[in-house]
């Protein structure tokens, strides 16, 4: 199996990401590395995910997430590092 976001092989830990957040009735999930899942949720709010980022293609096209994917693509499948909120989100 591969991570839907970064397309690296999945490691020992796998998390399910709701493409449309559960708070908005989402049911479809995709498999992600924990670090990829954290990056999505520290970058985008549930409302942003529901309104404009409800597909993997849209997530991959987001500028900050695309930069993250370039950085993480060389890491081991079980690599994990703390993920911090983006500057834009902290200002909300």
C-alpha cells in the first residue's frame, strides 16, 4: 500500500483521512502516513477541507502541502517529526 498524499510506501502506522471531514458528513477515507495526516490538519481547517480540498489532487496542489511532499518524499516510511501550524493558520 502507498500513502495517498505523498505516494511513499506506508509504514507500520497508517491513519485514515476523511476527504470531507466527518463534521460535514464525510465518509470516504484514504490511507496516509501519520506525518502526512498531521500536515493536512495543521495547514487547513475542516471548513477549508470541505469547501476546496476534498480530493487528493486538490490537497497535493495546495502550495504548502506540495512543499511538504517534496521534503518528505525522501524520508523513510516510518519517519515522523513534529508538525507545526502554518503561519497563516496561527493568525486566525
